[in-house]
């Protein structure tokens, strides 16, 4: 299991509002995509679930990117039917994919509609030779979870992708890349906004063993916080 990495001030960028965070994330993503495509002809990005990144996806959809060379992955997925609006993949389709011209073959989502165990095994085969990713994007929950890695959950260290049950955040059944796989990135961006994230941010900075604190990088890490989430840290 990845060691805990307390949050350092050098990793943090605090901006006034959630919109400022979305704009800053967009700028970083575009910059990284251009560098990756120039360096090795493609840009692999692991997308975050939840609501925080939705604004980033919408802004990204307005950009004129070299989409043919983008490869999209999902850090985690909820075990719901494929077109359930609550799926993380559906959020990405609504806010980004449906507005851009990207080949379907560049989209590598987690087949969570087949159940956690089957989807985890299948997705492990999808990503086994795709690491390290050029960019991993993550959010953080109020309990310090990230992707679908929750406090107190024990996973098989051999797994690249975990089936998740009894998730405290509905739905109960999910699928998640492991902390080790999420740490196989050249760049890591974690988006945290809202005052409901204030406590876990303080805990993270204090070195509390939160799932989000187990995600590291092979290169650069940026935790983008708005004032509401960053207060008192
Ligand atoms: C999910 C996400 C989850 C999310 C955090 C933050 O399935 O919900 O994978 O890890 O990133 O819970 O969610 P918000 O951005 O909605 O606060």
C-alpha cells in the first residue's frame, strides 16, 4: 500500500473561487496535453468522477484540442447501467465527449454495468500496459476518499483495479483504480472546492492517513483549492 504523503504547501494552489480552479485546471491540462503529444504523440488522461471536475470538462469542450491523440480513462466508476446519468462516464460524455470530435476508440471507460468484480478484472487488462499516464485527475470526498478508495476499505495489493462494495458514497458498488495505479502518473492534479472539504484538507495537511494522501506522482503534483476549501490550512 502506498505510503502516506502529507500535503506540502508547494503542492497547493489556492484561488478565490471554484471557477478560478476550473480555469487553472484547464490551463494545466491543455499545456500538458500539448507537451505529451509533442513528446510522444499522445496524451493519456485519467479523468475524475464527481461534480467538481464537471466545469473543467465543459471548458475543455470549448477548446480546439488534437483530440485524435487524446486517450481518455476513468479513475473510478459507479456500478450503474451504462447510460445512468449518475455514472461518472455519463458526466464526462455530457460535459465533454458529446461536444467534441474524438474517436470512440480513444475512450476507455470502466464497464461497471457488468458488476464490480467483472468490471475490475476487465479494466485491469485495459490499463495494464498503459501506465504511467500523462495526467491523473482526482477529486476528494468529505472523508478524504479519492476515486472510489474509501477510508477503512482494505483491498488486495495485487489488484490494479479494485471492485468496491459498501461504499459510504452511493452507489454501494463501484470500481476503482488502485492507489498504486493512480500514482503511476507523470502529472497529478487534485481538485478540491467547497467548505465541506475544509476538514479533510486540514487532516491531509496534518498527515492523517486519508486515501487521497496515498496518491503520489512520478513527476508533478498540484492540489488546486478554492478559498472555501483552503480556509484554516
Ligand atoms: C465519485 C468520485 C469521487 C469524487 C469525490 C468528490 O464517484 O463520486 O469518484 O471520488 O471525486 O467524492 O466528489 P465531488 O466532486 O462531487 O465533491
